[in-house]
C-alpha cells in the first residue's frame, strides 16, 4: 500500500491512478491522518456458476439441536 500526502496527490494524480490500475492501493493522508484510499475497481473475485459442483457437503443430523452451552438461557 502506497501513501501520499494531499499535495502529492495534486501533483501526481495521473501516476497514482496508473498504480491503482496495476492493482496497488493508494492511501491519501492530510495532516498525518489518512483521509481516503484509492483501490482498483473489480478487484473482487468473480463468482463462477457451478463452481461448487461435486463439492462434498456434510451436515450432521443434529445440526439444528440446541447447544449444551446455551441450555441455561433457554429455560
């Protein structure tokens, strides 16, 4: 993560945006306090339909039974 001051942002906006496009995050600070963060758009992993196909999922027979730890709250 790259930090820049408010004045550096004004001077180097195009270069900073190029860094963001390449996947880097840029934190903008003013008076030694972070005020904003530039992050790339679409950096979240896309969901793929059917990606869990053939995935073994197991659920216990008593998955919805009350837990022993909470019995005192259920009385």
